C-alpha cells in the first residue's frame, strides 16, 4: 500500500506531477536502491523525495497488524523454549511505529535492525555483524523471511535453515519461491489442534 499507493500520490502532490509520472519516477529511484541499506532508510527517502516519509508511514499505521497465526506461532515457539530474535531491514523509527501497534518486541529476546549493522540483510556484511552481536551458532539458527534475496544471503552465510513466507501481506496474493522451502504463512507451522 505505502510504496504503490500512498507514496506516489504524496510525491505527485508535493512536486506537482501527474500521478503516472510520479509513479514512473519513484519506480526508477526505488529499483536503483533495491537490496541496499538505502532502500530501507526512511531518512534517505525523505531527503531524496523531499517528503517526511516517517510521517507518511505513521499516517497509515492502522494497517500494521499481525498476520493470521503469527502471534500464536510466536507464543508456541516461546513455549518450546526457542530464542526468538527479530531481525528486520526496517529502520528503528519504523519499527517503533510497528511496535506501537503490535508490541512485537515484547515477545522477542532481542531485536536488530539492519541499520544497527550499517548493512542490509541481503548482504554478507550484515550476517557477519549480526552473528558477532548475537554470538550466533549458525547451524542452530533458522530464518523465516518473505524475501528470497535475504533468504539466499542467510543460506550463503550458513544458517542452519531458511524458510520463505509466501504471504507476508494479508491484502495481497501469495508469492512463490523457486529454490527455497516455503509456507504460505507461519500459521502453517503451528501444531494441529
């Protein structure tokens, strides 16, 4: 919603552009930063687009919710004694907005933003720095993520397991992963009642 709908309208309005031209311009700028830390940095986009991206994100915070089964999965994993670590490419500021709606950080043993390590999760630099900070035993770690490039980076780093999430947005159709094991949502990992 944010990148495809809200931001193009705000960008068009702020720069007196037709909506189609704003979308085309944004698409090119965003594609140029794909997979880099800048793609996830709200301050970068605020400066680049001359818009208050954090305020725009906050304006649609009501859209932030747990996906079906996600909280139950977290609680089940906690009950099994797993260490739960949230590793996100979201900036700390955006994470605060999300956490205000979900209180997800209260369920985690640790929370890391890629900005903490000055590298996106798509990079090996991120995984090395995260591993040092977390004193990670690679072979025992499992990553659940909706990004194939992030999952491949974690695989290349040697994490014990990676699992793709095909439907990270309840308002959109499920995606697919060609060469990575995946489930539609974490609800599929819950034990049957």
